[in-house]
C-alpha cells in the first residue's frame, strides 16, 4: 500500500516511540508500506527533522532519512489546483494523488476534502484502524 506521510507524522514517529505514528513508520521500514514522495517532501523532511529545536535523535533521523532516500517511491506529480490553508501542503496532496496513496497527517483540517482531489486523508489513528479492519 502506498502512503504519503505528512511531516508531522514522521516527526511524531521519531519523537514518540510506541504510538500510532511510530507503528506506521515501522511498517514502512519493514517494507509493509511504500512511502511515496517527491523532492519537495524529502527536502521538508530533511529540513524539519534536522531542526535542533525538535531535539530528535540524530542517528535515528539519519537512519530514517537514508531509508526514505533509498526506498521511497519518488513520483513526478502534476500540479493540482487545490487551495489549501498552508500552500506548502500542496506537495503532499499532489504526490498522494499521483501515487494513488493514502495521505496520513496529524492535521486533517489542513487538507479539506474539497481541495484534495479525491485523495484519502486520514489521521494516524484512522490509518491504524483501517489496517486492523483489513485483516
């Protein structure tokens, strides 16, 4: 299954082991999920995860970012006419649309359904519930 992780999900996974975000990241690391992204998303991941104010473990950040660079599905999305509360979030919707991926975010209100071109946008808890109900 293809997924696009909003940056807040990746940061939460690195910051708080044992929660839904960490479980989702672990599934990706184990190869059970395919991360989809483009250069804009990778650049945001790198910029945010290396921000010293977050006090993330540098080795964990390096490991995860190396995995993302080596294993993610890089896509070349088409621009969407979506108007989002934060224009920087457009990349996540565009990549999810192109990759037919689920967009997982801790800020669903940043992704109004009218602007998301049919992309399935879920919270980490909703995604974990989706996986449980599939089995």
